[in-house]
């Protein structure tokens, strides 16, 4: 099996779908009860909560998996050092800009609901004096993903580059054996064990320092995405086994929801649940369903979505700035929407549609056209229009002349 040499259209479509799933979830967070969020509507929707619960099982794992494939293509034509420099420009600079410019309005809106009096100019200096969120006002909020991805890529860059070399491919040739039959599912075993063992002691925090359980969990998705594109036989196996993956995904989410909907969760019914094997059996289902849905998405997308559309170039450019901007716009819209007396589903639809339009307009009008904003939002430099040289013009004229004479 030859190495993959060019970006695959189906992976780009899945990246777009992942960002839209994140956008949907954040648009609805103010209108669901189970999760804490920056702003909350008085009335909530159980229907939205169930959709959120389902998507939250796999949306970030899928993003890390796709990011692993993106890392492969970035490293393919670069040295380790130039790759690290690129990740600094494309990830760290937007993270820093986001923390100083994009995220503060979110914190400001939240503080207004908590009693802060004053305008944004009064609030802004406090991000430098009050410390880290939630006690203070300095935060990366939804940009935690960019920070984590930056650190993982920097740490693993030498290993990634080595694994792409001929020597690395020879040493890691055993991965090709996993493409046989159903062996591909052995790839999920380490992360399932680690998640189950660490989840209670290290719950998800997004604060970098105390997030050890999730660090190891996310890293396995990144590594698996990279490995699967580095050894294309694994991607082919996911395509062949897509129905098995769907069966795993559907069965596990069905069992999880049966337990949830019937109030049979171990931490609710067993007094010593932290040391009860049934608690760990229940937690085991969560990484299993995440992998099931990811492998399902990869398999079916590779089979049916591996076609590039002319609009895909525009969307691919837009998706990263869209991610950086989206939650701030949503929070601002939600701040005003929750004050109205409309039904909760109307509020959600208005939030989703209005925020989507606003983010796209800001991207198209203020980010995409300008070199500075493209740099700050991690985009590639704008391509300069090339003027035809004198030789090119002369050749064109020579080509056109016979056509004129014939007409």
C-alpha cells in the first residue's frame, strides 16, 4: 500500500462536520439543563439535551482524530523544525490573540449576569489583574482545543516525522497487520482502558494542569488518526468494517441511554459506587461509543464522501476562523435572546441561525480579505495575483493571431 500523498476530500468533509457539531452544541448549551455553561436560559429543552449528549460523546475525539491526519500532511513536505514553526504560527498565535481579543467578550457577558456594572472598557483591564478563570477573567474558554493540539503536536513532532521515514515504516510495519479482518478494533483498547481507569480521579477540566485523564485520552485519538493515514491499509480497513463500527456505535449508545433514561446509573443506585465494578463497566461504554462513532464516520465518509466540491476550498479556509469566533458570537447573541419570552426552541433556532450568519459575515468581510487578520486567525497567507510577464503576453498574442486570421 503506497503512502497517501495528497489531502483526502472525505477527511476535510469530516473536519467541517465536526466543527458544525461543535457549533450546534454551543448554540444549544444555554438551553439545556445538565451542563454548566456561561449563560443559561430559565427554561430548558430535554430534546436538545439528548442531541447534545449524543454529539458530545464523539465530537472532540473526532476533531483530534482528524487533526492527526492533518498533522501527517503538514509534516510530509516539511522538516520537524519547520513543522513546529508552522504550528506556532497557525496555533499559538491565534490562541494568544483569542485569549486577548476573542474570548474576553464572553467573560464580560457572563460577569454582567453575575452583577458586574460597567462597560467593556471598564472590564477589559481585569483580565490582566484578576487571574485565571473562573475566579479571574483571563481564559482560553473554547480555545482549549487549540492549546492542547499545539502542545501535542510539538511533543510528538519528532516521533511523527520518524514514523514517516522508511526506517520508521519498517519498524512499525506491524500496524499493517491490524488492517486484516477485525483487528483494527485493537487500536481502541489502550484509550478505553485508560479512560475507564482515570475518569473518576481526573475528570475533564480543560485547565491544562489538572486534565491528565483527558490529555492521555485525547492523545490516543490524535495518534490513531496520524497512524491510520500513515498506514493507509488501516483506513481501508475502516471502510470495509464500517457496518461493524456502526453496530458498535449504535449498540453502545443504546445501552448508555437505557441506563440513563431508567435512572440506573451506578453512582445513583450503589452506595459504594466508586469501588463497584459496575461503575467501571458503565464508564467503559463511553470511550467505546466514541470510537464506534468515529470509525463509523471515517468508514462511511471514505466510502461516500471522497469527492471534492468546488466550494470545499472556501469552506476549508473558513472552518478554522469559524471555530475561533463562533462561541463568542453565540454568547453575545444568547445574552440578549434569553431575556425574551419566546419558547425555548425558538430561542435556540434564532441563536443558531443568527450566530451562524454573523460568524460567516465577520469572516468574509473582516478576516478573509486582509493579511493581518488572516495571520491572527491562523490562515495561510493570501495568494498574490501574478501579473503576466512580457514573454507570456507575446506568446498569448502569437497564439491568438492565427485564430483571428481564421475567423
